[in-house]
């Protein structure tokens, strides 16, 4: 996006006002993603109806669904039973960090696309199938390592079973939402 174009308002700044700590790292990333999605939805809202804008709206909805799934997983941040999972050197942190970075990348790509559509500029070949497939494969590898880690760190005492069942459900929702966004991006336009 060109900052010299007076018709375009730049996106809001990052929510990080202080350097992140382990305690705030995921909350800061979630806040940043929330701002990106809100901004993107405002940009998309004013687009005229077309096949391309419909695709973009569908992708933005899939991104919003992924955001909700992230929110459900992050509810467990303060639960001491899951403290080891959220340490910055844990497989869950690797997965979440990569996921947040990818969400930021695609939300910026969506915004560029939305601005081209707003200016009635041609849009050709939005997402490379190779790039989407490579990203999907990377998330598959990260999720496999994460599943192994979860299986190893899961104490199954009667007191923890309900909490782990909820976490597992939230985690599966996150994996599904990540996969769905990839599949949406890889689908042929208009399908």
C-alpha cells in the first residue's frame, strides 16, 4: 500500500507498546491479529459486489473463524495445567508463532487485494498454489510434532481429564480452522 495515496488510510499500529515478554507474547499477537482482521473487514465492507470481492469475503470469514479458534486455545494461557505448553520453546509456541506470522502475511495480502479491487485494478493470480501447499505442509509438520508433545505431556488424572478434553477440543478446532483457510485459498476462484 502506498503511503502517498491520500485516499488510503493506513492500518492501525501494532498493539505492542512494550517489548513482549513470555507472559504477554501470545496476548500481543492475538491483539495484533484482532486489529488486522477488524481493519481488513472495514476495507472489504466498502467493496462493490463481484466474483473477486466474494472470494475475498470468503477468505476473510475463514480468517475470522481461525481468529475465533485461536481465542479458544488462548483461554488456556492462564491455566497452570497447560503452562508448559505455552512456554516459548514448546511445540505449541512454535505452531502458534508461525500461525500468527502467517495470518499477518495473508491479512496484508488480503488488504492489498481489497485496495486493488476498490481502485478497479486488475487482479491476477492472487495466491500461488505452491506457496499455499508449502504453508499447509509446514503446518502439518508442526501439528504432528505438537500432537506428539501433547501426548507426552498429558497427565491423565481424574482432576485433569475434563480440562484436557476441553483443550483437545479447542486445539482440534484450531487445526481445522487452519486447514480450512488453506483449502479456501487453494480453491479455484468462484468454487
